[in-house]
């Protein structure tokens, strides 16, 4: 299994390279990025302490990675 972690400083750049790489999962803190990628990426996680409406069936939301994966 090959895992990659990539970082980008702009939302437009992040959306672009995520779409081109076609990962199974994308995790982001900006709600605009998962909204733009919802039709391209199989699963997404929006990490934010403030709860927002579910954008799409494949976009999950959690206040932290630890809570999403059940570590706390």
C-alpha cells in the first residue's frame, strides 16, 4: 500500500491537485474544498469545531480527527 500526504497553501490549488490525484479520501478544514470536490472524490472529511450542514452523502464532518476515528 502506498500512502501520500500532500499540502497546498491555496484552496484552488488544493482542489486542483486532489481532483487530479483521485484519492479515495480527502480531509480538509475549509468547507469550500469538500463542496467543490464532492462529485469527484469518493469520501471526504471536513474537520471543524463548528458543525455545518452535510454537503453531500460522501462528505462527513467531525470536530477532530481523533473523534472521527473514535480515539477519544
